[in-house]
């Protein structure tokens, strides 16, 4: 299986966006919802 090199930058941007969204969600769960348990905030 080969990957077109032109697709790689788009995939990297997608991964970065998903990581940023998950970090924002974690912060919202910790701050806005006042979730004290780390594992429940990650869920």
C-alpha cells in the first residue's frame, strides 16, 4: 500500500485539529463541568 505524498500534509493537519479539539473538550469537562476525576474527564 502506498500513500500519495500530497495527502500527508492534510492528514497531519487533521490529526492536529483532532488533538486540539480533544484538549478543548478535556478542559471543558474539567472546568465547566467541574469534573474532579481525571479518568471521567477523559471519557
